[in-house]
């Protein structure tokens, strides 16, 4: 998902994706359900936050399982500390 502040997020291993590109989401909206897709050992969510401008979405053939995976690949200057952008945990 891309946001107006120049950040993007990735949510991997979802079993069901409830949104599509271009959808507007708000706090509390369900975007998907945790799953067991790809090469995993149990259901979980892989969450990533990155600078949109410094990243490119790339697909790779898996060396472990039959298939491909898609992920953002970023320059070293595109990595961010997500805690600077997320609300504090209570």
C-alpha cells in the first residue's frame, strides 16, 4: 500500500486479501487475514515499511520452493525506522 507521506507498506503471507490497489483504507479497516502462504513454518504476518521513492517491486524465482515471490528491493538510503511513523504502543 502506498501512502501520501511517501511511505509504502507490504503485508506478506496473507491467506485472504480484502483490499485492492487504489482502495482507501482507514485505521481499523481489515486489509487481510494472517496466513500460511509462501515458504513458512506457521501462520504469521510479515509487515514491512519502506520509502516508496527508493524502492522497486521485484519478483524472484524461489530457490527453496517451486514458484516466485514479489517484494520491494530498496537502496540502503530507503530504509526507515517504523517506530518514527507508527503511533506509540500503550
